[in-house]
């Protein structure tokens, strides 16, 4: 199991398409820097993440799946995420 925070430096991995960190003991906030990636899948569910969902995640134009459930996130879904394309 991974513990600690999600490093903002992950935003520098420009070719990263899948990031699955579910079911760990990650805490802290979701780094806005993840919004610059080419992610198709972002799985951060079942951790101990807090704070709001960064609006920058709305820039993930290739994103097909976003799993954030079972955390301690607050606030509402950013409007920017509602603008992402939907997939079948």
C-alpha cells in the first residue's frame, strides 16, 4: 500500500495515459498538475484524499474514466469536468 500524498511531479510525465492509485492510504489533495497529462484513466478511489476536485482536471481531453469515490473530497463537481466528452 502506498501512503502519503500524490506528488505534483506526476504532472511532468507527459506520456502517462493510465494512473491507477486506488485502494491505498493516500491523503492530501489531488494535484492540479495532473490536468496537463494525456490521461485516459484516472483512478484515485478508495483513499483518504481531501479538498476539492481541481478544475484543471477538465483539461484532460482524452479522459474516459475518472474514479474518485470513497474519499473525503468536498465541494461540488467542477463545471470544467462536465464539458469532457462522454464515451460509450
